[in-house]
């Protein structure tokens, strides 16, 4: 079974700073997908960024980028120029490449990110 | 294109009652997943369904919980004889009918409170 570990329960930074959220995972699979989801107080789960394990290039979405280290099984999220609206729980998630996602997503316990004005 | 719709948003039940949670997937999506989120925890996989089929229910408690996704209508997660420990947020997600790591789109969840 896969496990996803987020070692930072809570982080707080000033607005406009850069922050990095860490995530490690454990799997014996060679092909898989990694995700970061954001959950604001509204409770909605919002996809932030997605990475295919077979791609060496790190995914980027505007101010959000990842540092994917496959050998180290590490998948950190970097948020540049942080904004007040980035305040939320952030969940790292793993999915097997099983041709349909029969295993669903395995989530970490989350990091509560607080952006201070 | 409407997103994944879940209702009700909040549901209060007394111990021993039944809870029915509904999920309408995004248009064109035929795969549905249910997750449970306990306080201070990440989401835990419960069940994966396609139309009229349960594909993987390895995360579902063996008793009192059931799920269906009929040919017509929403997917239903049913909890019989609820207990206080069932209090949680229940999320539904859907994905389109293709393989290779589909991206799941989540609904806003149903918060179940058992009194």
C-alpha cells in the first residue's frame, strides 16, 4: 500500500514571500501520478498541480511549481509571491497508474498554510 | 459545465438513523469515488464506482455502509444506523472515462453530524 507523508502540520509566512511545502511518499510502483490539492475554509477541494512520474520536467502552474525527486520519493510544492487567498489546507496525493485509478487517491494529512498580511 | 454536485451540504442525524448522501458527477464523467475526511485528517478512500458497478470498495466499512451508482441518477452513499464516529465530511469525486491517471474533480462535500 502507498503512503503519503506531510511532515509540516502548519506553516505561516508573510504575504509576497515564497513558501515550500514538503511531501514524501512510499511506493513500489514505477508509474504513478502526484497531486497537490488546496482546501480553503469553504471545504472545496481544488486541484493545484499535477505531476506524471514518467515526466522528468517539474510541473508549473503560474505561481505554483513542484520539485519532483523520483529517486528520493519527494514531491514538494513551492508557492511564489504568496497571497492572502493562498491560506488553506494543502494536501499531497498519490495515484497509481492502474488504467482507471481503481485505487483512487492516497492523501497525506495535510499542511495548514497561513499567509500573514 | 457544472462541477461535481453533492447534496445536502450539511446533514444532521440522530444515532440509529439512516444517512443518504448524493453525488452527481460532472457531465460526461462515468467514474465516481467517495472519500471520508475526519477532523484534522486527509481524505480517506472509501469506494470507487462506475455506472451500475462497484469496482473497488476496499475502503468501505464492512457493515452499515453501502454505495451505488445507478444507470440513471446520482451516486448514493448510504449509512445505516449512524453512530457518532460517522461524523465527518464526505466527499465525492468524478473522472472521465479514460485511463492513465485521470484527474479527479471533487464536490464541495457533505458534512454529516451525528447527535
